[in-house]
């Protein structure tokens, strides 16, 4: 647990430290926003490079609060807290990657994201795919009082239903994550975005239906 906490806090503060160091080297004006055509549609002050790290920090503390709340709802052990911390680490990794990408485009004053060899959509959705795979693997370990997991009116019916829903939902998450990573390898840009949204829509409908079926059987 100590190692996970150390990694968690490093991921919380690393983007802010990197941005503060980078401020002395960044140009006065940096790309602040890109349109759907991947072209810069707004330039801003270099101090806007601090916005994402600050958001990352706030997100980190929010997830820590969720972990403590999950621990309070668990009568025995800290399983729910550990799971929430693991999910939080993966979310912070996503924010760290976004911050690194943002600093790169700021340093180089990139006006067209299409000129960057690494597609931001592919990067983000690939990490999300990994997050889904890891989450799917830990879902069967979640207790019914957990703050995370496949939570619906039907999955919360009783312990037996909860366990079945987390098991089938975990498999669904893993498959969905693998498919999304495959999409990121094969596509980029708008087609990648639409395909990933389609996978998520199918997963939501499928998982909710699975919880309904599990509740009916129990």
C-alpha cells in the first residue's frame, strides 16, 4: 500500500513540477485550444500551461477523498480503498500523458496537431483501453459497498447478484478495452473517436441489461 501511495502522490504532483520548470523556457504565447480540424483556434499566455497540472492535482485529491469514503463504507479490510487508489493511479497516468503532450505542443508552438506524429486521440483512448482492462480485472474483487464497479439498481439487489454482475461486467470491460486499443492501432482522428464512442454505447447497454438479467435470476 505504501508503494501505491508513493506512486499516487508522484503522479499527482509531477505535472505541476514539470510545468513550473517549463515556464522559464516556454514562449510567451502558446497554443491554448485546437478545433476539430486540429488547427489552433486560440493562443494564450504560457501560464495557461499550469491549468492542466492544477486540474490533475484537484482530481488526485478528489479521488483520495473517494478512496477514504469507500474505506468508511467497508466494514472489514481496505479492499475498496485499494481498488479506488489503483483506478486513481491509472486516471492520473492519463492526465500526466496529456500534460506531457500539451507541454510538447507548447514548446514547439504546434499550429496543426496533424503534423505531430503521435495522435492525441490515439494516445488518450489507448490509455483508456488499458484502464478498462485493469478495471475489468479488479471488478470481481469489489465488495458491494464499493464506490466503483458496475452499479445499477439491479446489481445492488443482493450480494449474489452483485458478485455475478461484477464478474460479467469485468469480462465486458476487458473485451471492450482490448477492442478500443485495436481501434486506436487501426484508426485515428474522427473515425477513431466515433468507433470508441460506439464501443462505449454498446458496453453501457449490454452491461445494464446483464445486471437486469442477473437480478431476475436471483
